[in-house]
């Protein structure tokens, strides 16, 4: 007898795409079957299976369950869709996961397509176990989409992606993965982690924290389609409210900053001229000296603000032609995450 493999799940893929269900069954049984991959425990512990994500794989009403295999030596697991109504809970078998001849396979039942929720099984994860080894098999692969391109030449925009068999939006999250060039490397996200995919908001604050004037507001919306919209903002006062960025408003702010800088400079020069008119030991000299301290401080503040604004203006020019935001959309299948949409591959943590 051959010894059991160190990991019997080593040749299984992390995710598969189940055969597409169609009301027209003329394609035959073969079109409803999927050969997943090799799985042979040898003389090792029997394989068991549990289903993750079945409770929220459908927006409302239906749930998915997995029945334990009756024969551990040649396991077949039935997958069911259940619905609870006034007459109690109704369970309908829709598919089978089976292990035989060293292969793991999947097959839809011939009439599975008649159940309107059956296609949403793809949102679930089958967790296979054998002894201390486990393998999470996701029943859908992520749709690969284009990045969301943010352009400050067009300070508001949106993009849409059509996705099949969406799970309950309340269990779906949106996460920004990477901000590509020309986004500044020091940019920050608020909040830093995933947000709700239906109505969640994340801010991209551009540049180092002490220089952050420009920001992008990203709003996720998940209904019939997945939609992401962005609005570009600027915020001079860290404690103030971000203002929607328009070219005219940005130019008005620049004009006001320059005027404030010139006014502060003139005020400081006038006070220095007055200081020369008074004896150093006079009360007037002391009063003007205090006023000059205030004026110099105001001059310093306006100079720092002008420098901050000019860096933002330079950054604005760099971002005019667009900056890609790489992201993913994923379903929380219990303690497992199922990617529904990704714009790039896995990112090293």
C-alpha cells in the first residue's frame, strides 16, 4: 500500500468556474460536469467537506447547504438550495461534489437551472479536510477588470462592471489594493482597509500628511451592476470640510493665497518701518515690536500655505492625464474571501 501524500490537496486549484447553467438542457449531461483535479488520500484520513458562504450567497431568501457524505470511502456530497416560507423550509438538491478514481468532480443536477437561485452557488467555498490538511476550493474565479482611472482634468467620473450571480451586497466589500503612478507614494487611504461595497466611501489623501491638499473621494455602489464613482476635492484647512475641486475654484484659491501672502508681507514691512521711528526704550517701540511678531508669524503661515499649494498645483498637473486605482471586490464567505472582481493579481503583503 502506498503511503499517503503529505498534502492530498496539493494539485487542486484554489478556484474553479462551475459550468454555466442554462434553461436549455440540449447540451447534455457533459455540459453540466466539471473535472476539478486530482485528489487521492492514499491510506490517509478520509476527506470531509463543509460549505462556506451559503447563508449570504443570494441577496435574499435562499441559502445553500452541503450534506455530509454517506460513504467516507467513496464520498459524494449533495449540494442543496433551501428556502424558508410559511410552509416551512424547502430543500432542493441542485448539484453533487464527488470523489472517485483519484479525481474530484462536480456535476449540476439536470433540473438545477429551474431553481432561480441555483447559479448563486458559485459564491460559495468548499472547505476540504483530510487529517491536518485543508483546502478551500472557491467555486468562481474573479472577473479581471480595468483599473479605475482618476483624472483631475475631469474631477468627477465613474465606471461600471457587470457581474453575474452577485451575492448579498451586505456581505460584499470593496478594497483599494494599489495606487499606481503618478499617484504619490506617500498617499494615504481613509479608512485604510476594505469598505462596504454598497454605499461605502474611502478617501485617497494625496502626498505626505503635512502636505495633503488634494483628495479623491471614492464611492462604491452595488445594485444591479457594480459601480464606482470618484470626485476630486481640495482641503486647505486640515480641520475644515473638503471642497469639490473645479478649475475655477482652484484658481480663485490660488489668487486669494497670493493676495494674503502679499498683504502679510506689506504689513510686516510697514511695522519694520514704524519700528525705526521709535526709541528702543519707548512704549511705542514695545507695542510695535509685539505687532511685528504677530505679523511675522502670519507671514510665515502664508508662506507655508503658498508652498503647500504650489506643490499641490504641481501634483495636479501630473494627475491631469489620469492615475490608475487598482482594487478588488470580494464576498465574505464566512472566514474566506471570494474575489468577484480584480483589476490586478495578488498583491504581496
